[in-house]
C-alpha cells in the first residue's frame, strides 16, 4: 500500500510499495491483450494502478454510464477493515476486463498460453444499465458474500471524482459555468451523445453529370480557395474534406491576394479555415477581417466574389469569426452577429450536440437533406458566443434571426432541446446559435468543425454505424452538398 492514493489521503507513506518481479510475465500479458483486442471480446478495460481497484471500477462506471455489483469473495480475505481497504486500494499490477458472458471461455483461452498463471483471473461482478434499473438505482454495490459493504449512486461518485477540477474551475473560470457543469453530473438519466439523422450518410447524392465530370477529369473539378491567414491551423482538414467531395482544393494565403498572385475570379468556392489569426490579439477574426476591409482592392475582391451567383463560401471557427466581420460585403448578412468571448471565460474544446436547421424555400448550399438532424460535432474556440451589436435584448435579436431562418446550426442538450445551459451550450450563445447563413444560403459561417468530423469512425459512433456509413461520417454531407449544388 506504500505510496498509494489512499495512503496519501490518510497522511501516510507506507513501507512497502508495488513492484514488478517478473518482466516476462508483463510481456506475456501484453501478448494476450493483443489477442483479445483482435478478437473483439473485451467491451471495456482499465488498469488498477492509479487509485486501486475501487477507483478503477468507479471510473469504468462513469465512462460506461452503468452500475456495477461487485463481490470480493475471491480476492479479499475477510470483511475486516484492513483487508477490505487493502483489496480495494492497493496499486499492484492488475486490470479489470468487461466482457459478455458468452465470451468468457474465449477470454480464458487467450490467457491459456501466456499472461497470468492459473488462479490470478477472477470473476468479480457484473454491470447493470439504465435499461435494467431506474436511474436512482444506477449504483455501485460492493459485497463480501451476502454482506453489503458499500453502496453509492454513480452520479454522486462522479461528482466526487470531478470535485477537484470543479473547485479549480470555480477559481479560474466563470463560477456559474463551473456550478452548471458540476450539477449536470447528477443527472443519471442523461442519455448522452446520439445520432438522429434525417439522411443516410452512405447515400450518393451527387448528380449523374457531376459524377461523370469527376471521373472524366481530375484537373477540371470546381476550384475551392482554402483561405488562411497568419495563425490559421485548419487548412489541411478543410482541403481534405473538399477534395474528398470532388473539388480541387487550392491553398490560398492572404498574402497571395495582397500581392496579386491569386484572384477569386478563378474559384467557385471559398473556405476560411479555423485557427487563431494574429493570435486573436485584436479579437477573434478582427485582424484578418481588417486586412480585407481596410484595403480597397482586397475589399472589392471579396465583395465581387460574394456578389456572384455561382459561388459559395464556408467559414469555420476563426473563419466564421472572419466572415461575420465581413457581413457588410455579403448580401443577406445584415442581421448577423459577431462572435465574442465565451461566457465560461475559457477556451472550449468539446464534443457537443448540434441541431441542423434549414429553409426549404431557400435551402443552404451545404445542408442538402440534413434539416432536423441532431448529432455530435467537435468544437475548439475561446470566442464563440453570438453577440448582436447594439441590440438591447440579445435573446430577442437571436429569435429574430431564427425566424428569418438564418441560423443553420444550434446547440442542443442531450435531450435534443435547444439550450443555454453550460456545457451543452459551450459559449453562452443566445438561442444556442452555433452559426449563421446568408439569406440565399450560399454563405455558411459556423463555429464548430465539420471538417474535423469527416472520416468514419470519428470520436464516437453508435454500434453498427461504422459499417453502415462507410469511409465517411455524417458531417461529410456538408461538403457533398456543396459539390451537388455546383453541379
């Protein structure tokens, strides 16, 4: 128990620490782990070396949104306090595997010729989920024989697990946001992330003539300017997404426009990338936008591009902030907000639920068949709160923009409701606004990152979706839709 977390809690050091006596046993164990991984038998896995068995089990329950009934009969000598604490909190080498009952024989076979000697593999319990128990009973129960030694709701343990981070966040961030996130951990019925699609990601939505054109020529595909400025960092993902959808992606730095080396005359699309132009020193996207607005020739270059009826523009993250600062040059963007400092007062890098909205009378170039879809999306920004300059009532201004059908994406909670609650709404945008579009649908400016969610599998996909969707995830539809529109 020497040096263990529980020893530190009681102000002790201990005189015997965990050690490794047989390195070959570790190598054999690793070989067995590889076999299990290839066989797809293990549902979950966690070592017990950081906080002991108890911490391991609790963390597995938190991550898996499940409860657990554990029996110590085969691994604990008695119900004596010293034996129970030693069993639950020692940090010797060990691990917990979750597997289906039907796979138990195959699990043991993987360890038959390598790994721990006979007698070191023990069955210690089984999980329970919301499907079999009410949220109030979603708990961890630890037994010795028939005696219940410990019981606690997983939601309470989750709060305890997060308490240190919570206390730090209250000092560092907006305390109200820290409180909101901490309280959300008590919602044991929270369904978590989900995909609720109104389309099939594997469907080919390109027109026959478009597909024929793509096959006949790899060099004459529609050209998209992957626009970046000093501090941009999302150009590679953006280029990949557009190229995969059938475009020719061309790297265009602002210096290329300023020097006259490039012109938008030869492009169908413009994609302003994410990042931190000029380190956000002048405010998010401000410096980048000023490069355009304060140079008459460059201002005209952008204005002429936006005025054309055969072009589209996409701005993501810093690119979204940039485009909204250019709203005076974009037809149908007069009511757009700018994007300001997050209410949390921190940079937010999360995976949040979003809802797709669209105007069927003036559909977006980028959202073909996606209206009504809710699904997770990656976001990374410090200034993503929609702010309507001069509006005394931010909520009313947001609702007006919603009514005008110029909000194509908004944050929703895990119950799929539009939300202002942190962290489901990660920046405090009124009405959950996560992006805006022009009235004609040709310009889309959004804070989350669809280009970082193109490949399948992404950060998380539901069971079976990886095979059903193919190589690309649902957010790839944004780029396919643009290719369909170009024709």
